[in-house]
């Protein structure tokens, strides 16, 4: 996985963590937390976590597709020499 994909995932997770910290500060601002606030936060947090998981899944899929394309390109270039004739590869061994 390339660095840009790792950074993108880290940014998404950092956003979720910052949301959690901000929500914690808001809930504790008055010094008391009610059950309704906890339930609302849990529902909202589940939505945010679900969105983050979808974004991360898309990033991982894009990374896998890019790696597969690079591998296919490398295999194609190693199977043809400079004259255009096919050469035997040891890929199956």
C-alpha cells in the first residue's frame, strides 16, 4: 500500500477521533451526562464510524486495484524483450 493511501486512511481516522473528542467535551461541559445524550451520541457515532469505514474500504480497494495494475504492467513488460519477441519467464516456477 502506497504512502498516500496510508495518509488518507490516517486522516479519516483522525477526523473520527477529533469528532469523538469534541463530542466528549460538549457532553462534559455542564458536568453531567444524561442517558439521552449517550444514546444520541452512540447513534451519531455509529453513523460517522460507518461512513469512515466505507471511505477506508474504498481506499483499500483503490490501492489493491493500483497494485494489480502495476503487477500486470510489470509482468507484461518482463514477458517481451526489446525486439518484441516473447521471452520465457520463470513466473510459473
